[in-house]
C-alpha cells in the first residue's frame, strides 16, 4: 500500500512513505529505494540509503558510491556510513564462508 504513494507529487508524502518503508523488506521496497536515490528530496535520498543498508543490498554499492558526490552533506554522510557498514558485513560474510 505504501509503495503506491512513493511517486507522489507531494514531497511530504514521499518523505513519509520512504521513512516508513524502512520497516519493510522485499524486492519492491528495494526497487523503490534504488529509485529514491535519485529523488530531489534529500530526506527521501537518506531514507533510500538507510533501506539499502538495512536490507544489505550489496549490489547497490555502486549507487551508494555515487551518493558520495550528492549535493547534500547529510546524504553524503549517510552514504559513507552505509558503505562502511556494508563493507564490514561483506567482509565478515566472506571470512565466515572461508572458515
């Protein structure tokens, strides 16, 4: 139901939807998060980054790296933090699989 409003023309609705999507998982949520990385609203972009990090979507590391050049300082900060967490998680997973 929330996904229906992800493309709302109302920025407040978009911000609300993306902040709530954090509590859900699944491919549709991931796709909305990837799309949200390109949104004009910085709150939506930050929420999208948080969703990708929470769901450990390693395939989106290149998109997160692109977010490091975002015009908004907070977006860059969230992107850097999420990249660091995903990198640590990926390293831990690879190390565990070798044991």
